[in-house]
C-alpha cells in the first residue's frame, strides 16, 4: 500500500482552532420547536428561562439566527488543556476487519471526566461565573457529566451540587470520589432533600432513581437557592452549540488533509456529542453544498428515535422543566434494570429530532451485547478501552465497514469516540461473565409510557 501523507493522528495548530461555535439552527429551514411553559403551554420567555438557567445561556438557547457565536477567550484558554482532540485513523481496526473502508474516529476521552461533556461544562460554568452566581446544580446518571461539571466549577471557583441517580451512586463510587476531589457535593437521587425527591420516594419506595427524577431535584434546588442556577449536560440547544467544537475541529482536520467522510456516525443519548460532531457537516448538507450520510445510534432498550414519537413532552419526571418537542418515549420511561450502557434519557435533542423528522439523519438501534462485543474488538486493536456509550457508534462503524468488505466500496467512515470506559468495568464484567442480556421493550410497554404524554395540542 502506498504511504499516505497524512499523520496517524491529526491535531490542529493554534491558528486552526475554532474561535466561534457553529449554531446549526441558523441553517435549518425548519427550526426546532420552541420550549413551552409546562403550566400555560405558552412559548417560554427569556425572563422565565432565566429563573432556571444562566442569562447568556438562555440567549444561546433561543438564538436560531446567528450561525457563529464567539467562544470567549477564557473558555478557549481552558480548551488548551485538553484540545484539540485527535482525529485518528483506525488502521489496526481496518486491518483486523479486512475492510476497504477508511475508518476515522474523533476521540474525546482525553480528560479526567473521560468524555466530551467537559466542552459544554466549562462553557456553562464560565457564564455562571460571569453572571456573578455562587454555584450551580445538576443531575448526573453514569457520572460523566457530574465529573465534567465539577472540574469546570473548580476551575472557576463555583459551588457545584450534583444529584446522582441512586443506582449509579451505589454502583459507581469511584466516579463520586472524582467529583468530590473537584469539590462538588454529591447527593443520591431521589433524595429526602427536595419536595420532588420526597414525593418520588413515597410513591416508589426503594426506587433506584432516574435521570428525569434527578433533573427535577436539581431544578428545585437551583430555583429555591439564591445565587444558584441549574445546568444540563445534554439535550438543550446551548449544549449542542458548545459541542460543535468537536465537529469544527474534525472538519478542519478533514479539510486540511483532503479527507471526505461519506458517513458520520455517533451514539445518541440526549444528542449532544452527535449534534456537535455533525454540526458543520450537516450545515453543508442543509445549504446544499455536500452530501453526507448521518447515523444516530441508540440502545435497543431506550429507542427514542427509532421507536419514540415526535411530540411535546416533559423533560423531567417531576414535570417542573419546560416542555420540549422531541422524539420521546414518555417522561416516565425507565430502561430495564439490566441496561448497562448509558444513553438512558427518554427524549432526544429538539435539533436532532427535527433533522431526523425532516429526513436529514438516520437512526439505528443496537442491542447491548452486540455493543460490548464491538467495544472489546475495538479495545483489542486500537488501544483504548471505550465507554459503553461510545461503543454504540463503534458497533455501527464496524457493521458499515463490514458491508464495505462485502461490496468492495471504499467508503470513508467517521465516528465519534466520545469517551473511555474505565468506570464501566462492572458492565464489562457482566458481559465477560455472560450475565448481560438484551431486554428490548415491547410495543405494549412503550404504548403505556406514551399514554402519559402531556395533553396539549400536539402540533
Ligand atoms: C453522556 C455521554 C454520551 C451521551 O450523551 P449525548 O448527549 O447523547 O452525547 C455519550 N458518550 C459518553 C462517553 C458520555 O459520557
């Protein structure tokens, strides 16, 4: 094979680094639907959102028109600590698969939080600090977001209160200690510290919690404590905006070396890494400049895009947050207890939901044993132990590369490797012991959760 004049891992120089985030909404003809007030069903006003979220983040949330929003210098300075993230050619994986496809991945696991979430955490902490707030509250499921936010808050000397889904709090004590290392306080959710938590504990004694419930608790504390606001690690428009740094870097690296991805693949929980990775490429597609195939990969046990409905729904269990129009399974949906791989949120980013509904993006769901098989295959040849979430994207990248082997097509595949799996070894252990099963909800079960969608005029 001829040697290619491309680095094995592509980094960027300072002059090539993005100085503005890209706001995909500016190029969308059908804008994502606005957030609604849960009580009145009217469009949420900025003043209402500012009770819950930081002022500048509300501006970003509502901004559907500016294509570029400057990344403040303080945030770019922080990014220098762990960015650019490398765009890596998976030579050894290609060889192992004997595929003519070229496989690239953008690796976001090179920081202590072990995921892309730090990209938005630092931005949200910055705006909170700039507003003169004392601290922020949030929820965390598996713990990556809580860790990322703890790191960001300690950098700007903000207080950080994390409500951690109880089963993760118990199963992942090491994540909890990382958060405490950065000075955050971590409370298992549902707790007895909030009205919502007490109510849920009473209704469902012994519950191990859910993201939707932890969100309600975090919002209640933020709204009830002077000098505090709530921050969220995915789903929201502002988070996808911050995560566009992933796609902008990936695109700059591709353009620099003439790499043209045919297919871009990412795992989808709330949609932030995928929305960020595809943003500038999707922009080209929306403007009619270039075509790409985009694939969102979700767990078969939490299939919001592939089996959900596109409707206004609650973002949280306690129904205190604004309503968002999204592909959703219903806000009471909780994936089966044997689901190990993250990506367990019941809904999907409004931006990605709209793009999917308009046919600009595809979605696929995968079973968790197949995901862990791909994770192991990747770990053995690429030298990174991937997060279970990221491994959903690996699964589909491998499947597509194997299709190319059948057809002889030399496609270029780019996928997002969102993080590392060192805190997920209990899940790996289950897989290795043959104790992992694939519980896929039935249509009847999904219909039951769907029946609880808010009764509003679902346009
Ligand atoms: C949180 C997380 C995800 C999923 O969240 P999105 O908002 O859908 O990106 C994926 N991978 C890792 C490693 C995560 O920590």
